[in-house]
C-alpha cells in the first residue's frame, strides 16, 4: 500500500523533511477560510478531510500544477464542515508529495489557519512552468494529471505532446499539410471525436494523430473537452454552434 511505502521513504528522507520544515505559525483567518469553503470544490480548489495516502495527494498536486494551479484545504470535509487536521503529519506528507512524489518538484506554499477552534491546513499550488508534472503511484509509476472541474483526470498522450511542444522554442509553419487539413475536415464534419476515432477516420498512425491534435490545440483551433468520462477533440467554432 502506498501509505506503508511513505513510512519507509520518510525514514530515508528524514533529513529533508524534518530539517526544512520550521514550526508553522497558526493564522487567525476564519473569515477568509469560510469564504473559500463557500466556493465549494472546483477546478482550483479541493477539500481533504485528512491526508492518509501520499500518492493520492501527489496526484492532486500534479493536476493543479499542470492546469491553472489551485489550493487544497486539509481538515475540511467534502460538505464544507470543519474537521481540523490531526497533527503536523499532514504538513510532512504534503512536502513529501510535492518534493519526492512529484517530478519535477512543484512550487507550493503552506499556511495553517485557526477556524472554529480547529486548525485547517491550506496548501497553495502554483501552475508549473515545467509541464508535465508527473506523480508517482503506489507502484512507482509516473503519471501526469490535469484538473477538470473538481476532478483529477489522467492526461492524454495529446496533453503530453502539447506540453512537449510548449517547451520547443522553434517556430512552426502555419500552412497546413494535406494530413493536417484532412484531420481538420473530419473535426469540422463531426461534432466531437476521441483520439482513437480520429486515428481510425483519418487513417493516420496514432503518433501522427497525437502530434497533429497537439499542434491544433497549440494554434487555438481545436480543444480537448472532457465528457462522459473521456476526452473528446472538437474544433472551437463547433462548440459555439
């Protein structure tokens, strides 16, 4: 189990975790936290009753860092009720998730607030400048996630390719090739298509289709939308019809 793994890994990284964490000052900011709670869970905010699995927290951190950033309110139930954090262990697990279980390590800030006589831990995660940010699962596998509404969703190969292209500073021609135009015509004809459907209809290899879709998203003419538990690709003007 991932939780057991953390116990052993914290022993390995004890110097990192316990020497870099100074005692946190508890801030009296009940009104601020209550205002955040009123927003509910959304693309940039998630509630956690407690932290019991470092891999699940790393997954949330990856999703926030790969999207628009966000915040975790630890010690808050899904219904917005204040539960409070149990101990400083939550702080150590956040740091382990951010610095050991995320690759590259993410940029974050931690603050503790006193709300209704209980301590609430606020973790603020900034959008990463080095996407993709991967998180380790319980088997040590690296996976990247994106934040959609109030869910952490596994990034598609198109997301990964898009982030790779974002890191490529070379200019690109904007005149479409025959393959690109063919795929665009298919997206214009169909309201939405999955990656597999795009490959099949276009008659293109998967890696080529992934590259083209990522390029279209980068140009701002295609977008990925998450519906029915999967990602679809659609031309932006299709969405406005």
